[in-house]
C-alpha cells in the first residue's frame, strides 16, 4: 500500500489534503494543506 494512501486513511481530516511526504532523518514529514473544494462552516 502506498504511503500516501495509508496516511489518508489514518489521518481523516475533512477539508484538508496531503500535499507532500518527505523522508527525514528522524522519520516522515507530512505537509497537509486546506482543500479548496471545502468551505469552512460556522458552528452556530
């Protein structure tokens, strides 16, 4: 299973998408950015 798919399944943040994944000396660095398809809604 590709790393990107695994991360999408484990980090289910609606309104965000995985932009990049990099291997670092201490582990994995994941950059998530807001997804333009979703608009934030007020909770009230």
